[in-house]
C-alpha cells in the first residue's frame, strides 16, 4: 500500500487531525491500520491562522497525553456500533421490516414523541382577568379567575366604585448580565431561533468560517477562555469595536470586561468560539449570506460577553378595588449595557424594537378608574420542539437527576447533535414543518410507532446521558474503558434475551401505502431509501436518490412519486440540460420486462 510505503520513509510523525475526540480516533485507527510503530506527537489547534499553526508546531504534545481521549472515542464508537447493529437487527427481525435504532438517535426521537403526547393530552382551561385603566396613566390587572361569573361580578363592582386605592409602589433596580461567549450548541440555537438555520446548516457555516481562518475551532462545548487567552481577547474586542465603528459616542457601555469570560476549569479541549484577527482583513462581503450571518452572531456575542450588564428599574404598582388586588408592572432602562451592542450589531437580524413600558409617577392614594374591562384567556399546551429547544433538551437532559458538578449531562456532544437530528429527518422519523424561521420538529407516524415498541432502556434519555458522562470520565482517566464496555455488553445481552414482540404493534409498524405497482398491481409502500412494491417477487422500486431525476436537476420526492404512480406521468418545470439551460418536460413512468422502473421524457409537441 502507498500509505505503508510513506510511513516507512519517516522517523516520527506529527498528526494534525481535528482537535477533539473523533479527530483523535481517526488518526489512531489509520495508524493501527498502517501497522505503524513509529513515535508520534500531537498537533493541537484551536485556530487555522498562521500564527496559531506555528505556535502549535512549536509546542507539539506527546501522544500519551491524549491516550484517554482516544479510549473515550473508541468506547463511543464501539458502544454505538454494538447498540446500533444488535438493536436494529433485533427489532427489524421482530417486526419484519428495516428499523434503525441508535444509542443517541432513539432517545432523542423519544423526547419528541413524549412532547407530542403531552400536547395531545393537554386540556386548555379558560381563565378571566379584570383590567382597570387608571387615571394615573397605567393599566392594572387582577389575578386569573377560573369562574366567569366571579370575574363578571368583580367587573360590575369595579364599575360601580370607579375608584382604586394605591396600596404599594415597589421600585427595584435589576440587571441582566451579558450572555456568555458561544459554544457550538448555543450558536446553533441562536441561529435557529433568529435565522431559521438548522443545526447542521449552522455547523456547516461555522466549519467553513474556521477553515477560512475567520473563526476559532467550532466543535467546542465551552463558553469560556483560559487566563492565557485573556490578553488576546482584550486586544481582539478593541479591534472589533473599531472594525464595527462602535465608539463611546454610540455605545458608551461597550467597555471590555474580559474577566467574566475566564474560567480555566470550564475549558476542556477548546475555548469558546471567537472571531479571529484574520477576519478583520477579510472581504466579508464575498462570503455566502449564511456564513455572513453566523459570523455576525459570533462577533456580536464576543462584544456582548465583555460589555456591562443591562440595568433597569422595575416598578410594581399594587392597587385595591372592590376588595380585590390589581397589579401593574413597568420597566425603565437605566443603562443599556450589552443590549446596546446587540441592537447595533444585530439590528438587521433581530428586526425588532426594544419595548419597555415605564409606569408614570404616582402617589400612594386613591386613583380614578377610566374604564374596567373583562378579558378571557386560556392556558397553553407545551410547545412543539424547534431545533433550538430540542438542542437545549439534548444538552440538559437529566440535569436534575445527575450529581452536582457533573459537566456533561445531556445526550450527544456539540459535534454530534446536529447530525443526530439530520439522521432522524433523513430516516423519516422526524419531519420539519412550518415557515423558515418558525419550523418545528414533529415525529412522524413511523417515529411514533418505533418508540411505541422500544423498551425503556433503549429510549431513555437519562441512560444515554449517563453514558455520555461516563465517556467524559474515561476521557479524564477517571473510569476504565473496560468497565464502560462491560456495562454496554450487559445491557445488549439482556435486551436481546428478554425483548419480545409487542401485541398489536404490527398495525403501528405498517409502511405507508402511496400507490399501486404498475408492474404487478400490489401496493407500493414508502421505506427509507425509496418506494417499494410489497410483492417480494416484483423488482419495481422508485429510488429517492434517483439518477434520472438528478440529471434533470430535480428530486424524486413523495409528491412526484404519488403523481407517477397515480397518473404514470408528472410535469416538471425548469429542468436543467447538460449545458445548463432550463426547459419544461413531462416524465413518463413505465416498466422494463423484468419489472424495474423506466423513465422517459416527453416534450410539448411530442417525444
């Protein structure tokens, strides 16, 4: 092999694979496959800037420092493989169809199914409030009243009195500290909430920015920097303020306060995501729009994290009328602090005005009532998961049940959570619904059916989160790899030995019928990779990854498959020729002699 030949020529090796658990695993597996015995050192990088690379080569690390990291990666790989291959085959055999089961994937799916069940079971309850418009210039509201008749009686009494007594005026100065620097999950959540990007899109954008030397290493789970990086951050924030024209005239609150971003104990492999100095000289207008937006979020968060707190005065007004208490709240900005940076840098992304209502100055005495009004409301169900909220749930699952001080309390890692969500969507267990900025993640019927037949140990988020914590302990040499793998082996053995098919589950596990086979007349059902004839003797299939449609610049999706099976044809607009020109055509479906699908094109005026 050429690899072996190259290995023989060197006396030692330096490996620069991705600076993380999986990057460590990739090199070690290649090293073993090449049967190499040469000494090797680790090049550990948090930035692709030239000075960072030179610094890395000047301080190469002994490979032994990363043996525990490799052990954790190897345990993760083996655990995923063992759970996946055994559980997938077990449930596929039990229910007579391909079912994908994963150590991380299945608990995440279970979380969405449980959420949808809670929404479906929720019964809204009506409540009523009485609002008083006071002559002092504010509106005070009663408590929530479950019975309409009680609320109506209160309304009548207030309208009769038309005077409220101001009992208390409480003013309290409050503040909101700046948000921390970004780790990957927090960046993905903000990009989804503010821009509508999926977790995978954000990871792709920030990975590209890293490779272009515009940001530091993206797959980090830390929101902090170390003491060694503090001076660098101070200089960077000063340069960023000049770069963005944030001056004392614009934002006098934007004063660097880097100490709160420093916490060596909370920095593991990599510090928080930061822009680089190379970014200051780059042509940012040449970047794709998605990368521009993600970079803007990172720049804004860096400046916000070192700015002053947002300070405001909160006023609580308590009044009494007809024997009932009414309250009004107001806020008045004292110092905008980090919110001034957010407003200036992210104005086009946030697209909203800050709306704070200050209460007028009033004294503790009687106040006239201009109007009294009855309002009806109802309790709200839990909300569907978005990628933002699902990422948060994955990150914090079982935090309440874990011992205090345990750092990794969630499912997956920052580097794998996006891929987990994408895999669930690709396999048809989850689907995205809604507008670009308001997409929700919903379990499909197939996803709900899978969780229905899964035993608790496979779908439990708590167990998976516990495994993640143990992998972190292996990474820190606090747990032996063999102990972890024994636990996985025991769980798999018990699962295979004790799991039986659930009665009535076959009805849940049936594939969706989308049409009739044009070759033999049997049902055509949707599966992971395409639409298949249920007749095992028939070779008819419509592949989702379809070469014919790819040549036209199109996708064979469920709508197109339905039209082809129903009508034998589908009209397509803006197909692309080999020369890049666009045209309209009709795709015709027929069958080969052996039953396989065959496509042809028909144009206006004939074939």
